[in-house]
C-alpha cells in the first residue's frame, strides 16, 4: 500500500498462466516429492512448501502478478516455511538452544525490517534494531535461564524484538501525526475476474487435501522409567564388549547433552547357525541419547552415516514380519542396508526407548562379512552430506537409495541379541516378563 496508484489491467492471460504453473508445482511437491522424501518428512516439511506455493499461486490467479509483486518481500518471508535451511544453520552454529534462538532472531530481524520499511533507511534501521534487541534478550536467557525449553529460546527473543521495535517505531510515527492506514487510492476489485478463477483454485485445493502425508515414523517409542539412559549399554548374556567409542558431535543434531556411543560386541562362542565355520560373530551397536525425543523423528538414523551409495529397505511401509518384539514393551524394526560402493550389506535392528528425561535410539548392525575386521557403517556427522542424498533422490528417485528386495541374513541372531540386550538393561523383575 506504499506504492503509487496503479492503472487497472484487464489482460489476465499472463496471470492465469503463471498462477496455474505455480499451482501445478504446488501439487507436484505434495503428491510426488512428499512421498519421495518420506524418509526426511520432518527434516524438510515439504507439505509446508507446497502450502506456500499454493497460497502464492492462488493469489496470482485471483488477483494478478502485480499485486503479488507489490508485497514481494512479505511473500519471500513466507518462504522460510522451508525448514531445511533453518536446521542446517542451527547445526552449523552448534545445535544449542542459543543457536536455535539466534537463527529465529535473524528471521525476526528480516520480518521487522519488512514491517517498518516505509523507506530503505527504515528497513535497515528496523532490521538492525530487532537483531540487537533480540540478541540482548537471547543473551539474557542464555545466562539466567539456560535450561528453558527450546521453544522458549526460539520464540521469546524473536517475538520480543519484533514487538518492541515495531511498537516503538509505530509510536514515533503516531506522535509525529503522519500515520494513515491507507496512504494511496485503492482501486475497486474486478470481482468477475476473481469469480472466474475460483474453480481452478478450488480443484487444486481439493487435490492437495487428499494427497497422502507420510506417517510420523515406523518405530514405536517404549517408555521405561527404570533404565538410566545416556550411558553405554550393558553386554547381553553370551557376548562380551571389545570396543567403545563416543561421538559427542551428535549434540549439534540431537541437542545439547546428546551423545552417540558405538560399542562392538563379540559372541563368547561360535554358532554354526550364524557362521558355517563357527566363528564368533561381531555386532556393532550405536546408541544415541537425547533429551529431545522428537529429534529422532526429525533426523532419521541415516543422517548419521555418510554415503550416497547406501540403499536401505523401506522403513515406511513395514510388514508385521519386519517388526521384532524384544521384551519389556520394546519393539524393533528390521532394516537391510546395502553399500553399492564397497559391495557389502548389513542387517540392522532399530528401536527407540526412554524415560522421563531422556530418549535413546539404538541401532544394532550385523555384517555379511564375518571377518573380525569387517567394516560397518561409520558415524560421520553427515547432515551436510545428507544434502547429496537429497539431490540424488530428487534426480534419480527413491530407487537410488531404497532396497526394494531386502535379503535378511541374520534375523535369528539379531532377534536373540536384541532380546539379550534389552534384558541386560532392564531390572531383573522386568526382564523376566
């Protein structure tokens, strides 16, 4: 509403063409890419990107390109619904509550600049003022309330900065007596153009409404308050621990205090059913403990491991045979992993459990290479290399990263080890249930 009065334009062909292309793209995101990236649903939230494109394209179809361009900065701000850049920024800044708050303060500073930007000078001043106010408030929270909830760090400094700066500049404008709600002539809307475009918008809206949305995740979360999580797992009966490694960098992904512990267990004796030469088999267990249980849904396990050549069996469409009860209310899922680069495969059990304070994600690997030095997937802190996987899926489809015909070789061994592993962590009376 700050620009000059515009002459009415009755040529709607360009508006309709641009708007329909945008609506088709919004539907493609929801109906195609959302399913293609079902592994990374909460990391990407492409349904929100489809929502933004639908709103933008609908406005173009109904009202035209020029009115949308007039408010282009507000529309561009809406593009921050795409959360992947936010996640990457937080991880690069350390993954702490303060890092999350700092990124949202940056978004709030841009929003404030847009809100008060009657002139270029006011845009710059508003953005800088909001960044300073939000930064100071965030520093205060980090000092006096470091254990406040993550959402408080994300929302409170950002909203405070916007409200304070916008309120101060609005009050200054009111005192100067120069504020008017509408500073230009608003031309009457050509209602017949809007009504003629509504059927197109309604059809696309209905199509988007029935497009499928991936489930939250296939791995149920078991609540076991008697187990102290956040430490290495005890060895199950018949196995002994040979190596332990800790990876504290996972705190950047799964939150402050999170740690990944890799343990290697070797069977005390060989079993001809597991190895034809009766060699003692080795199993690697990766356990990640975090005070943010939902982070396990946001960042799936494959985020931890580098490799665009790795293909996994489909965890989204599981059958009952892919679920393995391990006792104590714990249910694991079977996953088959193939590395096309080194031509090796692994079977894995994956489950999550937790108590009132922590949640733990556990992945148990066996290898089809039974040698003592057989390779296993290595944790690499690969959130950024995960972008390579996302691009591969975009260009080549799910077939590039999914194993549609998994051949599980160690199901019996994994089931027995999993039962023993859970029993070793449970109190005695629970382990016998």
